[in-house]
C-alpha cells in the first residue's frame, strides 16, 4: 500500500492589495506546522501557496492528479473562498476519490455550517489541526475512511460516509513540532522568516478570530523551543530577520513582559545583527518604557501596532480597550527611537460617521502614517463566530456580505459609499502603497516627506467625502481618487522631492 500523501493549499484571494501586517512574503506557518506534524509520523506532504504563485484550475487539478495526492487540505480566508470553491469543484469532477478538507480560522468559525455552502467538501478540521491531521492520515491508510474525533466534522452528504475509531493513538504535542521550511534558501537570507513564539491573545476585540480559536488565552512556547528554531533559521538558512507572527507578542502581564525581556537578552547574546518585528497593542509599553528600549537594543527595528481607529468611541465599540492617546504616544516614542511602525487600522468601523472618518485622518496624519492610501481603505468586517458577527446577526449589509463575511450596515449612506469606494481603491493603489512602504522601511522617506504626502492625501480624502455628501456613488468616488494615483507614483521616483511639495504640491480639484 502506498503511503497517504497530502497537498496543503493556501487558495488565492485574487487580490494585489498588500497586507498591513507584513510584507515578508514568507511561508504560511499554519500549513508549515501541519506538514511538520505529518512528517513527524512519517507522512509526506507538499505546500502550494496560490496567493504567492497563482495557478489556474486545470493546472492545479493536473498537479493533484500527477502527484497522486490522497488528501487536499485548504486553508481559506473569506476572500479566498471563491478560489477554493472553484479548485475543489474541478478537482472532484476529475478525481472524486480525493479527500478534501478545510481548516483554519474561517473553517473553525463556521463549523458544520460550511457544508450548506460547500458541497464538494468532505470534512472540516476545527481548531489546531496539527493535533489531528496525523489521525486523518492513519485512518485513511487503515480503512480509507475518516477518524472519529471532536475536531473533525464530517460532511455526511459527501463521498466519505464512514468513520474509523482510533484508540490510544499519540498525537504530536505542539512542542514536538518545528515548521517545515520549503522556500529557496535565498528567500530566507534576503527576506527573513516568520516565526511564532506564542498562540492566542487574552484580549477580546470584537472583530478578532483569535478569542474563539484559542479560547481567549495565550499559549506560550518554551523559549528553549523557540531558540532551537532560531538556531536552525540563522545557522542553516542564513536568516537575518525574524518576523514574529504571534497574535500578541507581549500581552501586558508581568509574566509576558519578563518573557519578552528574556527573549531580547538571549537574542542579543547569541546572535549578531539579527533584526526582528513583533506585534503589539498601542498601550503595551505605557507602564514599562524600559522594555521598549531593551527590545530595540536587541534588534527590534520594526513593530506592528494595532491602532484600529483614531476615534475613542469607535475603539470602545469594537472592544479594543485602548485609546487614541495611547496610539499617539506609542507612535511618538517609536519615532524617537527610529523604530519603523506598521499600523493596523480600520477606517470604517460599524458606527462610523463622517466625524469618525475625519478623526481617523487627523490621527493618521499626526502619527506620520498618512503617506500612503492603505490606512484609509479598510472596513471592519465580521467573520463567523467573532463577537462582531453576533452583533451583526440581525443588521448587516446584505448586498456586500456573503456566508463567510459580513459588512456593517452603516447608518450613513455617505459612509457606505466611501467604504465601498476605498475598499476598491486599496486594490488599485496596492503596488504604489507597497513601494512607498519599502521607501519608508529603507530610510528614504523621512518624516517631512511623509507629512507632505499626508497633507495631499488629507485633502484628497476630504474632497472624496464632499463628493459623497453631494450624492456621488462609490463608482464616481473611486474614479475621482484614481485620477491622483499618477501623482503619488511621481513621488516614488523622487521621494526627497516630497518635502518641497508642502506649499506648492498638487491641488485636488473637485470639479475636474
């Protein structure tokens, strides 16, 4: 009997829009952990990242057939569901015996409800799938059926209609696993590698999927285990930068702060010139400023901060439990220390008004993060099983929503049209925004240049709001803003010219 073979797939969203969290472009860590869990039990697997390298459906089906894969596991997001559905349908038409699985945060949030919308799916794996995917391999190997397990939800209308009970089968501990690295060595030396030192978050922001996925708690890896992985990355793959992808690297508790200090101490003592990027809240360092300095001295040259809004009312609405003042403070101290900021931001929160929007623009301008269009584009969306999803149970924008994501039903028609237009504009400006961020990250876009860009974008947004107030729909707003993309692209070729545009820069003409 041939051993069971797995293909693990990140479907494509079909979007060029860059992620605010990272431009690392590294491996999908969730799938890497699954591959590690399978390898630990002697099963082979391959990972296909269709977000990084898109593939047409016929080519994907040919890959599965030629590779003789028995199981194809997808990790879809709300935006990549259409691609996953297309691939699964075409795959099942060609090879009905292949077992198809869904896993990840979206699949866990939907649970068995997925089957009402996805007929070609055999099972949903909920929660941390690395704990049960070896059981799936063993059950298929023994009986060509799926195992009975609370984390495995079976589509009994599908092709796999029987189950196998497996008793006393050891599943891997999370501490037994280290991610499988499968990208070219050049990638790691030039870009770096993603790594997680913990899972979950003790906070309960209403838009976040982590609270239900990990149970509103933080699961910390032993630092010995973390540094075992770092040793491999540095010494075997030539990694110089670590992208820490913890949901929250420091959760504010004394134990978490002590752990971060120990991480910084060990990193600086054991390695030279290693840089890293953690993720934190706006209020993380307010009671422990010394920790920020210790992390910076250890190599933290970039940090992702979840600001989410510049309006305190909106922050309370989404359960953020922080303030715009805290956001201004952390941005200021990071700038003083030369640490590059990656902002997490949602322009259009459920209760947003035009006042909210202008508070957001003013906040972004004040902290020096209004030099690209991205922070102006995101709408707070609700995903299955989040608190925000429940809040939108009765009232949400049915025209924009799907079974996999809900959009707010804004009270203001003006805000709705702006939300639609700027969501589209993020796609149009994706490459320009990415290039501007890279200039910022390499020190070629100083504060004066960012302020000049901010003044232009502030004027542009203000005129877009005026258009919406005069009755313009999303199409007209989108067309209006798009006319000014060439101006931002000119700045890319001469970023130092930005400072001179403060007084004589481009005029945003509402009547053009």
